[in-house]
C-alpha cells in the first residue's frame, strides 16, 4: 500500500498514529531550520514539517510537482 491516509484527511484523531502519505509537492517553504511542504493529492492538501537536517538536504533536490512518499510514526508528537 502506498498510503494509509489521503491528504486533507488527517485530524486530531490521528495523533500518535503511523501515517503514510503520497502526493505531489505543491509548495516548499524554507524558514531556516525548518522546511514546510504542502503535499497535495486529489483529496486535499496536508502540510508536512521537516526539521531533520539530513532530510532537509534531500529536499533541496525536490521541485514543485515532484511526487513523494512520506512515512511518519507518532504523527503529531514532538
């Protein structure tokens, strides 16, 4: 399975769940130390926060309309 939730489907009830999303990058915002990705599919948009330095370096190769897959355990936990 390539996703467990659709973009736009996540809400507070999904806190602490393992979530898999896939879709197209609509927008990338680099705020220095934290990157925000607006991930889009046919169902909606989900904002993804990337604060891991190793992953941030990989995101430099991404462009809008790149198709990506994201898997996150403990979604919503700090």
